[in-house]
C-alpha cells in the first residue's frame, strides 16, 4: 500500500463528512484512511459508519487519549509506505496525494514534505499561506515556530521506524512542532509550493480551545532549542528570544546586543568554516536595525536572519540550524 492517511477526530460532526469525502475523492486511490475517534459524544461515529468504502479503517479509543497518542495509535496501524496527515475539519484538494507521492518517490532523501494552504472559515476568506520550500530554510523557521501545516504533511514511514520517531505526548497541542524538529535531525524536510489543502479556521478547533496550553508548550520547545544552541543563555535572553519569535518589533537599546548574540551564536553553532562565517558576520552592519527618536530598536527577525543566511549559503555546503 502506498499511503496511510491518519485522521484523529473528536466531536467533529460539523465538518467531518466534507473532510472524509475530500480524501475518498483523491485522484490517487492506493491508500487507507485510518480514523481515530477519541471518544466523541456527538454524531461522529454515525457519520463514519455511514460509509461503506473498504479503505476506511475506523477505530474508537476506549478512553480520551488526546491528539498525540491517537496519532501514535494510527502510526501503529498504518501499512502504507507513506503516512499522510489529515484533520477532520480541513479539505484536501483532489490531486494532493498524487503530487506528494510523486515528489517523495523522486526525492528519497526527503523524510517529510508539506504543502502551501488556503485558509478559510470564521472571519477569513481564502487567504493563501506560503511556507519555505527547502530544508535549510525550514530548519531556520523551526528555530522560531512550527514550519509546516500539520494536516498537509506526508512522512516516509521508514524514517519513523528506523529512527524510532513518533509523536511525543508530553508536547500535546504542539506535537507537530516537536515531530518536525526530530525529523529534521535525521532527514531532509521540504514543502511543495502548491496549495493542496484548504485549512479551515473555526472557534472549536484545537488551536483555539487550547491556545494557552499550546503557547506554553511552544515556549518549552523554544527553550530547548535555544539552550541546545548555547547553554549559557539566561532567562532574560529566553524572554527576548520568545518576543522575537512572537513577532515583537520593538526592543530597548540595552537589548540590542542580546539580540545580536542570539543570532550570531546560532550561526556559529554550525561547524562549517567558522572563520569565514565570522568574517561574513563582521561585515554585516546594523543597518537592519533602525533606532527611532525614542531610542527603541525595531527589528524584523526575518530581515536579519535571512540576510545572514543568504550571505552564508555561498560558503557553507549545508546549513543545519535545527539542533
């Protein structure tokens, strides 16, 4: 079997049928759809049982396990060469699996690939979200936040088995972020610059219901990444780093050197040609930082980090920023 699709669901009656239909209508037919029902109390079970398609494998948890454990249950059941993720409230475009399988077949060094998405739903009308496409860029993105849309990813199952990688339940609500970091250490990650999934936003989705918990989990992942880069970082550095990741653009002048140190140390963590790296860094002035009348410093971490990265690509054979 080529693809095992894993779809966890909890009280998903509102959008479940549309999501399932988008999978069953894929142009590529060699797949199984594993639906893990995490003890839903609505009409979820009835909707799933209304299908007679033999490709659907329906499993209901005996007790509520959460998303990460439900996904791991699906991984154990999966028979496909590739694992495709799908959420019970999104819509996969008809050619999604075929496009991703063709890419994975032709790029054996890639362990996971995602796609661009079209966001729609409550308060959003067809907003396109693009992601970085190449491994190095995605690893840079992972330093700050999750770098792929979880319901779009397709994973090479052998990579998970060979490296004993699965979803970590201790990172519930941000289990995908942790998974990408783990995968990036053992395989290339990639993203196709094509919209192959419509991502629905609504008030009852996990990111809305558990936003506070998710934020704390993401903070713990960032802390681990930052401390892996340099154990000497203190809580003040971590606070500034988190503000950068969250899109803060205003910093006190006294924080300027800490910001620069975070990025420089991250670059230095690469073991390739350190002298040349530092020479390049010494040539980069502070023009990216703009000091206003109130002596605050505005900084876009994308401007700074990608400026550094683009200059370094010419001298580093392969950059691996994800620790």
